[in-house]
C-alpha cells in the first residue's frame, strides 16, 4: 500500500484525466456518433428491406389465396348455374309432358264425345230410315195382301193367332 | 459471446506475434558491450542491463541495491544476477522522463515542474538521470524515476525506511507514460475519425472499419445494451467505446519491447476508475439512491445496516476497478520479464530454450489478457451505469 501511494504520480493522473476527457469528447463528436449512426442506419435499412420483403411475400400469399377463393367461387357459380339449368330443363320437360298428356286426353275425350254423338245421330237416322222403310214396306205389303178378301181374313186370323201366342 | 470475444483476441494475438522476436533482436546488439560469451542465452538480459545503466550514477548513493549497473556480473554470482534482474524489471515498469527506444536511440521529453513558478525544460538536462539539472537557480535530480529537489551536487538524503527525504516539486512533466497517452489519444482520434469518414460514401465499412466495426457493435450489443438497457445505453456509448479501445490499445502497446507500462500504472487506472465512479453517481436515479440509503423490501431496522454496506460497496467498486487493471497488467509484465531474467540467471542453453518457449506462451496469454482486461473494465463500468439508471417497478 505504501508503495502504491508512493508510485502514484499526480502529474500522470492529471494528464491522463485531461487527455482522456478530451479524447472522449473529440471521439464522440468525430467518430462514435457518425459510426453508430451509420451502423444504426444500415441496420434499420436492412431491417426495413427485410420487413418489406416479408410484407411483399405476405401480400403475394394473400393474393394467391384470394385468387384461389375467386376460382373456387367461380367454380361453385358454374356448378350452381348448371344445376339450375338442369333443373329448369327437367321441369320444362315434365311440364310439357303433363300438358301433352292432358291435351291428348282432352282430344280423346272430345273425339269420343264426337264419335258418340255421330253414332247416336247415325243410329237415329238409321232408325228413322228403318221406320220409314218399314212403313213403306208395310204399306206396299198391306196394299197387296189386302186386295183380296180372303187374304184379309187370313191375315186377321193370323194376327189374332199371334196375339194368342203372346 | 465468448466465442466472438476469443476470435478477436486471437486475431490481435496474431498481429503482435512478431513482437518478442523483435525484442530479442534488439537485445542482440547490446550484447557486445557486455562481452558476454553466451551470446544467445543473454539476448534479453543484455538489453536489460544496458538499459539500467541509465540511472547507474544517479543512484550511486544507494549501495544496498547491490551490484553496479551495466557492469558484467559473472554467471557464478547468482545473487548478483538476481538483483540485476529485479532492478531491470522495476526499471522497465517505472515511468521515465525520456523515451528510450533501442540502445542509444531515444529522445528526451519536456519536464514541467511547478516549484515557485512554472519551470519547463528538456529532460536532456538530466543526461539520462546521470546529472543534476539546474533551472533558474534550482537544482533537480532524478532518483528512481522521480524528480527531487537537491543541492548543486545532487545529494539525496534518506530516512530510516530508505525513502528520500528531499522535497519533491509538483511534477506535471510529459513523461514517457504521458507521451504514450497523448500519442495513443492522437492515434485513436485519427483511426476512428478515419473509420467514421468511410461511412460517408457507403454504409458498409471499409479498411480498418471492417475490423473495428464488429468490435464497436460488440460493445453496443453485448456490453452496453444488456447491462444498461435499450432506454439509456446511448448516453454511455462514447465513454464505453473510448475506455475499451483506450485500455486495449495501451495494453497492447505495453506488449511491445518499448517498455510502455501505462495501464499498469496506478495513477492511470485511478483516473479511469474515478471517471467511471463519477459518471455512475451523477447518473444515479432515485431508485439507485433509494437502494443504497433506504433499501426497499427489507425490515426497517436492517436498512441503516444495509446502507453502511452499500456505501462501502460504492467506494470499493472504483477501488476494485483500479486494482484489477493495474495489478493484472503489472503482473503480466513482471512475470514475463522475470522468466526472461531466469535465462540470465541460469546462463545456459538448456535453460534458454524452455524459458524462451515459456515466455512466448505467456506473451500470447498476455495478449489475451490485454483484450480481456479492457473487456472486463468496460463490462463492469456498464454494469455500474446500468445499476444507476435502473428503474425498479415497485410492488
């Protein structure tokens, strides 16, 4: 300890402190600040570039997924439209079928009715014709038969017989 | 975190790997002056003895230190050689008024004394500590790396503890350590301003910035932010960065053969620790003081006791910062030079080879310690700042 104190030189202490303080201020002004600023600036620019790249990548990813979503939507839309069209076609066809069947039925019914009516008319006509013909025939037959007396008598008796049978 | 740290330490280690080799070359030239026969075995210590010759005449009154400096001590005189090594190590670690490089090469530094007025003169006047310098009718003498006021003959008197009793003037000299501090400050200023300038053209570092920027980012991301927090760390970055590089570079400078021992000097580490201490106290928030003087969540009777303990802790923190850095760097230098000194003491090839290897190993270890101590100091400083600005959520 005695030696330490003896070795201590006030002059050296003075110069050391003075020079060192000066050195700190000079270096701060001319070296450390510019160097640290440059290093900071560089680090920030590197960080900024990295962040920008990351952001771009994220954006790309988002864009890609967006595209995919749009594609998917489009596909779905197409499916939907196709399905709708198919359904529409089916309904139209079904409806058309129904209408056709109904129409056909209606026609058949009408035709049947017409046939019936025609038939009835024809039968009535035939009946009338038959009645007229019968009367004419009867008139002619009767005219001929009843021209003789005996034939009239025979006729009457025959008729009476017939009634008896009935 | 650890792996990053190891990586940069290893890098620094490689950068300075060639330094021990340079130290040995340096010693080789001096060996001739001594006429030592075991040339190879005496590289380092030959240099050491020569260096010590500087204060040979300055300390002539001090006979208890044993053998004269710069004289040839025979290998059989183990005790004599031991004391040479001891003195060499001490001299190497001490501050100096001149910058000695190699052999006779070096330059004097300005001496600034305050002794009834400011006195500025060149340390060349001391003639490497050999003679008395006369300035404005006053006489000064260097003794054990300190300036004392003496008479015209340079007489130094001692008390019973062998401490000089001569008056010491207030000494603000630009010593070797001060010179290194200023040199390192200028070097750091231009280095980091240069790095800062490269960012003007592009945000990518170039040249030295490629190596230094990861360290700056390391201090920010691994030291400042985890310890201080995102919110406050920016205010302390200048201090933390400056102190880290300052300590680290000066530690590394200490590993060169120039014998610079700035961070292993108590005055320097006290200054650094005191700055950390004052920044911590001045940035202390309400919570910080509350935790020191009136600890919440503890029985009231216990609170004054804790306050005493906390106050002791407050003082111990800068003290531990001071001693940790000082002792680590000093110890590293002492160990390396002592092991090199063993070669001189044993004076044989059998000793030279393993001890050189061991020195190399310790040298590499010291390079790691140089970075580690800078890291630890910065880490602890940021830890203290973090505690000062921390805001507790009270329950």
